[in-house]
C-alpha cells in the first residue's frame, strides 16, 4: 500500500515560512539563495595562545536571543559575502553592511 500524498503548502504558508533577505548587490531575495556563515567580527587569537583559548575560539559562540551580527553569502546569486545584524527571536533585520565595516550601534544607528 502506498503512503498518502502530502499536500503542498499554500502560498500564504510559504510566504510566512521564508525570510526575504536584502543582498547589497542584488536587492531583496528569498532566504534559500543565501548561506549563513556564522557570527561576524570574531577576532582570531595569537598563534602562541593556550590550547584552552584556541579551543574557545574554534568551538564556542554566543547564542543570543536578540540582535546578532552574522556573515551571509548570496550563494545562489552574486556570490558576495556581507554582514547582517539580525534579531534571532523575531528575524527582523536591523542592518546589512559590508564585511569591512564595523557593527552598527542600534542605539544611534551608526557604527561604534
């Protein structure tokens, strides 16, 4: 006996399930064109650091509930990397900025 066929999601459900991200080069695109590269602005420790410091750098990351600076790549578009300040609880995007720019200050709307 064949398993029952799954119904495809309605258009309204699909709209709610997908974030729309703004690429600085291509404009607004669906999230499935992008890849999150992890936390932005992480400083690599010196080569002579302790094993504990190196382990912390490799494996431990903040997991905030709220604004979080992330690296994103428009993988299935222009291929460019950029930074995004995104609220992890609401998915609200506060800022999109170049990899070379400092993280914007949400209180002033300007880089620190």
